[in-house]
C-alpha cells in the first residue's frame, strides 16, 4: 500500500494537467515549453536514478545492456501495435486523435506511464524511503504529457467526462504498478532490481523520443532546448538533495 500511495501521488499530476487545460486552454507554444521541461526531467531521472543506480548495484555491465535493450524493444513493439490499432498521436496537442481509437489511445497512455511507476515503487526497496528525485520526475513529467494529450483530445471532440475517466483510470493503474513494483522487488536480488531499472530506462528513453520530444521541438521553438536543460538541471539537483 505504501508503494500504491506514492504511485498515486506521482501520477495524480495527470489529472492536474488535464484540469489545467480544461479550465483554461493553453497555446501550443506553452504546452511545447512545458513538454520540453518535462523531457529534461525524465532524461535526468533516467541517467541518474535508473542507469547510474543500475550500473553501481551490479558488477556485470551486461545486466545494464540487456535491460536497456529489452525495455526499448518492449516499448517499441507495444507502441507499434497500439499505433496500428488507432492509438497513434495520443500525446499530440493538435487533435490527430480524432482519427484514432479511444481504446487504443487509453491503452497507449497506460503503456507510457507504467514503467516509471514500477520503478517509483521499487525505490522503496531497502527501507530507505521514496526517491524524492524519482517522485518529482514522475509527477513533473506526467503534467505536460496530460496537458498536451488533453488539448489534442479536446480538439478531437472527446468529452470532459471521458477525459477524466481516461486520466483517472491511468492514475489508478500507475498507482497499482508502483505497488506491484515494490511488492515484486522487495526481496529481489541486486541484479534483478538493476535489470528492472535498466528495462524501465530503455522504455522511458524510447517513449521520450517517440512522444514528448517531437512535440517540444515542433512547438516550443529554439527556447525548447533551454527548457529541456532547465528541467534536466532541476531533476539533477533534486537527485543530489535526495541522495
């Protein structure tokens, strides 16, 4: 349950991001800037809270390489199948979702959020408490994702009720994933935990390039690079404080 509640807190920003857009629709440039900031946060979390931890907790570099490859491949295949079923463009703010499948979009949204939630729960393993940096990364990266997708889904004609059902369901699934991550890895070996961290890192990096970075690059303009670095620096600072 501890993992569940931390996961619920981290994923609650999905509802917050949707609420912001529904109360006061934002320009695509603002959404792009927030997306760039969130991408920087996740890149930092992948580098310092996943890959670095995985590398330090196991002597075998193959564990890291296998995990990264498996995570990237799993997300790529899952994303490809979801796209073919109508889930493409699910994070876009321009309304491409109008031609997609509601079920596939919902499934794709869950696919995007599960890896980071599992790792968030896994940070509780060992009794050291939640990773502040990872919690902040999950919370702050979910915010722009929900803002962008909600803007696009509203343009595509999705009702407010269906939007809150989508994000509420994704929030609950992410919270459960965090609880499962804690429960499943509570007695696991260091090599197993490292493998899961590397797997999540591969999946998150693939998701970043596929869904968040294109949106940021298209709409944030040249300032997007600065916002990405700012997000990276903010997450790095939190990882140092949390460590």
